[in-house]
C-alpha cells in the first residue's frame, strides 16, 4: 500500500479578502445550530426505532 501524499497549500487566507460581517457570522452560526439539531434528532430517532430481538 502506498501512503497518501500530503500537499501543503501556500496561502495566506481561505475565502474572500474581506472579514466576515455580523450577518455572515450569524448565518454561519444559524447553519451550524440547525445541523447540530438535525443530527441530534436523527440519533434520537435511531434509538427509538430499534426493536428488541424476538424470543420466538
């Protein structure tokens, strides 16, 4: 097996040249909160849908 080569990027910044505005920060925050909530709901749904093995 060969090892994956690591490529180091020579960049000063990632994204745009301007800093984030308050609206950008809020949009990112809202997105992450929704994603986290959806993940928790999905985990809860998996736990409640598991059925015990039949004894028959």
